[in-house]
């Protein structure tokens, strides 16, 4: 049985990208050249959004901070 319910949808990717600020969009564009992909955005209450990206091998993840910097140790785990 296929447990993964998320599907690759170009429209959904555009919606995610629209939530990013300019610095985050620039950082994402640079990282996409190396195969990184924006998978989802966390929306913690009363805090900035947390865009979560994965490396091409899907072995590690990172977040793009509001200033466009990459944080490879964001302090939370992702379910597999």
C-alpha cells in the first residue's frame, strides 16, 4: 500500500513559493539548481513561516530562514 498521500503538483508548488518572501525565493532558486526542492511550509502560531526543503537524495532536510539563510539544523525532526 502506498503510504505517501502527497503528490507532485505544479500548482501546489506555485502556492508554496508565493508564501515566501523575496530573500527566501532567491535562496530557493539558487538551491533548486543543485536539486533541492521545497516540500512544504510549516506555519507555527505567532511565528514566521518555516519553508522546509529536501536535498536531491531525500536524505536530509533544511529550512530557509526569513533572511534567506539556510538552516540545516532547525531543531525539529521530520517523520519518514
